[in-house]
């Protein structure tokens, strides 16, 4: 589960809730981390924005870094694209098997007005 706040007060990620799925690979012997996943955020109007993110293999540290990209959305977020750098810090979890992090995403995004169609021309 995810809660996002946009410190600039912009609409994207401001007071949005989200669900994320991931495939973390933690090698305790080598003390490394690798993680890849997707998030689906929704705002108060019910519009969604979709994110794909990757943390390459790196030393298991207090702070880890990855990259992300906006891969689509619905409603006011339809046609969104962009990239970001992600820095996250693991928190102590209240639930066994759950991973909780706090962090920041810094990047840019834009919108295209292209609409895909399944109809033949």
C-alpha cells in the first residue's frame, strides 16, 4: 500500500493512495538488493496513474536508489509519460513479510493527446 504527497502542491501524486507489487531480491550473503515493480495510484476523483520502477543490483544500505517511469493513466492522467529518480529508506515494518519504505521521486512528466484505437482504418 502506498500513500503519496506532492510537496509542490501539484496534482500528480498529491494525497493519492496506491497499490504496488514488486519482486525484491535480497541476497543476505552478498548484502545486495535488486527490486522491480509497478504501482497504481488513484486520486479523489477516481483517476489512476501507473508507474513502473526498477532498483538495479546494489549494496543493501539504509538508502537505496532506483529509477521509475510513468507508463499511463486514466481520466486527467491519460497520456502521461515521464521518468524519475527514486531514493527510498526502509522502515521497520509492523507486519512480517511486508516491506515499508519512505522516499522521494524526482523527475518530470508530460502528456500526449494521442488516443489508441482498436478499429481498423
